[in-house]
């Protein structure tokens, strides 16, 4: 299903967030600013605990913020909405429902025929044909994640928020899933915001890589990935970008170390 888009740029404007943990205020995000263009693929990397999931949950409308504003188009985001889908590290499928039923869950306001069509289109999109009647425990990790992606995409979201979606997968399945998500992105033109710990994944997928600072996290650096697609992880330009991202985390020494292998 190809979509016609209007202006749905996502603007994160000076957002801060504090949590109260055991009567202590913990500042997690501080003055985060980020403009994400409609249809863009953004990768976010940062140290564990800096606030990446919190940021995604804010965009999803699952967590409120202490200061600032998040808007999509002209609208303020204050609560969850089907135009913003979220995929978590674990698939969160309902174990007592089949793949098909999981994808159908939450699809209201459609006739039976419309639902059937939407479900089969999305099963096809993520390549799960012949597994539509399987239960989650009968799927591999990668297949369950694909079902979760289909469940999010069936609502035709303008933005898909991916919180380390491939973290639990083996290296080969992970590469396969990265290619799947790219294929879906190119077909559906959905804005993608991916949090990952995998720097290669961030560069392979993203138009831009956003590097967060330590907590309280802010946007430390944004690196444009000026590489054509499909990308070659072994190319010289890819290695240079990898070095650039690493040096943001570990300093120039790490970068020199990487240069040794180019
Ligand atoms: N609901 C909550 N209540 C209190 N504190 C929270 C809550 N959610 C997150 N935090 C705190 O906010 C900080 C950031 O958490 P968050 O999950 O956003 O980090 P992260 O960058 O996604 O880390 P990781 O890479 O390990 O997933 C942590 O210190 C955590 O303890
Ligand atoms: Mg997280």
C-alpha cells in the first residue's frame, strides 16, 4: 500500500525529562533538539542508560516530558496514536493469538473483508506467508520480530519507532532483518527512527546518525551518511564513517586503530 504524504515532519523542540527515583530527581534528557523529515531514516546511538528509549517513548506518546515540545505536522504529541508505531526489542506478540490474529488486534473500524486484505498484504510484506496461523512460540526470533513489524505497519503509521528491534537476533538474521526493514522503508516511505547499539547497523540504515551524549542526554553530534544505497559495509567510505562515529565515543585513538584495518 503506497501512501500519499502531507507534511509530517517530526520536531523535537528543546525537550527535557526528569524522573523521580526514590525521592531523587534524575535528569535523563536535557534540551534535546531534533528535526526529522518525513520519510527520513534516523539512527540513534548512545551509551546504555542515556535516555534513548525514553526519547522514543516520548515520540510514541507513552511518556510525558518535563519541558519542551514534540510535534508532528502541526500537532502536539501528548498521547499514543496509530500514526506512530513502536517496535520493542522483544516482539511483545500476544502468545495466545496467531500471527494473523496478532496483526488484526486493535484493527477497528474496518469490514471483515478489508481486515483480511490488510492482514494478508502485511503478512506478504514481511515475508511470513504460510505462517499466518502459527502461534508466537512456533516462530523463530526473526520471524516473531517480522510479525511485530507487520502488526505495527498494518495501522499505516507515518512514523515507525524501532527500539533495538534486532538486538536479540544472531548476526546473520540481523543482517537479513536490516535488509527487510530497508525494503519496507523504500516501499512504504514510513519515517523510521531506529535506536541501536550497533554502529554498523546505524550507518547501514540511517540517512543520519544521531549520537547522544551521556545522561542527561542531549544530541552530541549528527553525522550525515552520504553513501548511496544499497550500501557496502566493507567499502572505504563506510569504514571512514564508522571511524567517525567510533571517535565520537572513544576519541581519536580508536579512530586511528580502525584506520589501521582500512
Ligand atoms: N519509568 C521510569 N521511571 C524512572 N526512571 C526511569 C524510567 N524509565 C527510564 N528511567 C531511567 O531513565 C534513564 C534512561 O533510561 P532509558 O531506558 O531511556 O535508557 P536507554 O538509553 O534506552 O538505555 P539502554 O541502551 O540500556 O536501553 C535510566 O537511568 C533509567 O533508570
Ligand atoms: Mg533502551
